[in-house]
C-alpha cells in the first residue's frame, strides 16, 4: 500500500472530479472553505460504520462497502428534505487492509455514488487501527430556509407513508449470516436481497422533492426498522400512530427467509437498514406525494394514520377490528444484535 500521504493524495486526485459551486477550497488545507448563501440552511449528518458491528469484510464487497458508507448519510439528508452537497470521510485502517486493490474498489463505489448525487468530498482524516476497519462518514446538505422536514411535525389526522418496500435488507442479512455470498452478474431474489443489505439506494431525489414542495409534516429514514423509527417520529411529535397490518409493503425477498405471514411482517417492520423514507402528511397532499413518487420511479404506500397520544401504545397495529401495541424493538448497538418487532 502507498504511504499515508500518497494515499491521501490519491483520494484528493479522485475528489477533484466533482465540481461544486459553493466550494472555495477543498482537500489540501486544515479545513475546507465553503461559500454561504442567504436564504438557505445547512444540514449536517454523521454515520459511523465499524467492522464486525455494522458490516463484515467476509461478505461485503469493497465497492459496495464504499457506496454504502456514503449512502447511509445521504439517506439522512434525504429524510430532512434537503439536497446533499459535500462529504467528509475518516478512515481507521488495520494492517490487514493496507491493500491498494481494496481501496481502489472501495473508492470506485464511493465516488460513483457521490457523482450521481453531485456530492464533493472535501476532507476527512486517516489513522491506523489495531485490528478493525472503522468508517466515519459526514455529509452536508442544503435546503431553503425554514423548509427542513423534521421529526416533530406530525399531527393527528396525517397519513403515514413509506417509500418502496420493507424487509429485503433484513432478509439479505439473514442469508449472509447463513453463508450466502455475492455473485457478480447474477440477478436472483437471493442476490437482490444481498444487494439490498450491502448496497442500499438512498431516496435522495424523492426526499428533496418532498422538502422543496413542502408536502410532508414530518419525515425520517428507515434505518433501525419501521417500528422503531416511527416511534422516534411519534415521540418527537408527541403523537401516536396506528399502522395497518395488511398495508405494510413487504419486499418479495422476505419470502426467502420468512415461514409465515406474521414472521414476514415482523421482519419488515423490525429488520432495519431499508433506508426507505417514512413520512406523515395531511390527506390533501396525498395525490401530490403519489405523483412525486411516480416521477421518481418509486412506490409510495399509505400504511396508517397519526392519532392523538394515548397510554395504550406509541405505535399500534390494526389487524381486522383489533388494535394492539407494536412492541418497539429495532437495532440496539449496546445489545449487540438486532431484535425484531413483535405484535
């Protein structure tokens, strides 16, 4: 592998490929210099991915790992209704990964996704690690002043909507842990499930469109699982929510690992890392939201409704005429393993 400074220079060379109007100075000084504009607000998010906690090198192709490192942060900007602009990346690299081939592939994935969304890498840091790889991703974005879509805006009567389908990532993780591996050029349900987990697609264009048009009262990305993330949204908004068992858009890939309708539901609402967008909006905005999703080639499903807060549940699930509390269990970093939601 190159020396530390040669490695940084190689990253800098690749980062020069994206032009950014508001960037006055990128990699090369102690800090980047950005031009400020009136009437805009800056969004900043950070995600830390740690080997053996958030990913395993035994099954994560380096190109997909590079893309996912950026994708998880892009998803946060999308959930705020913003447009991503700049990124920073910090790497803690163990001795076993000082390979040019690994990092060329990693940055192929990272910069391909960055270019697709007009994101410029403007800095970061590099260090050694004794045994595990750690990836720290920061992404900045912008939105019009006062237009950021927050978690605390949901109101009783709002519909609850989610993009895409849920559970494919969780199914992919189960398959990986059972020994399945990526096969280049193969398009099967199993391989699509693996890709959903290892190389997710952030809903950047849809989230930005929602924010620009002011169509949502609140929004969050589905990273810890729909059940847990909807609970976060409800807690911030001081409301409750009721979702419909039959309306949850369960990914076809879930059938690869789920043995029953109930298990499929639990995996879809509790599995996490789908990186779909979960939002609430008043009924009069539904047609515009559906049209916006269709323009972006996305499915949008109304899965429930925001209700006044109650003692019985934060998030309830209606099945037939009965509403039960949805036990909120998503991924817990300090518990060491994801826990599915239950009803």
